[in-house]
């Protein structure tokens, strides 16, 4: 699980990233991000009920994304605030496939 200091939890922070952030798309998710002046790296996940009506599926996607972010935390720049906007294609994908998309996201 992603540490609490690395999670976006406030509605205002989500709104700021959604409003001002730059967007990078991959086949499995979109990644919207901004850079802040502080050293903290924070991430949030938005998984709509359009992806899956079942909370079990949505929670699994969130856990997989959080694990990939936790493993690759050192690859992100300091002050990074990012939100993952999940697409329906992520259903049934494993950790390795999501990690591959994360690498594409970081390069592009």
C-alpha cells in the first residue's frame, strides 16, 4: 500500500491537479500531473463505476496501481502531484502490464 504521505486525500488537491495538470495517456489509464515546490510526491486514483459496478474490481485496480507507484516512487520527480484516471481496458490486467504502461507514461 502507498504510504499516507504519498496519497492525495483532499478534494481541493484533486481539483487543482484536474484543473491545472498536464495529461499523458496510455492504453490502460490517463495520468494528469502538476509539479509543486515542496519535496512530497503525492498520487490519487479515480476509478469510476463505469469501469466496473463491483467495488471488488475497483479496489483491486486501486491496489495494483498503488503498488506500481510505490515500487517506482523514486522515478517520479520531487514535488509531483499525480492522478490516475483509469480506463475500462485495465480490467483483468496484471501487475506487469500495468507497470509497463507506467514506464511508457514516465517516458512520454
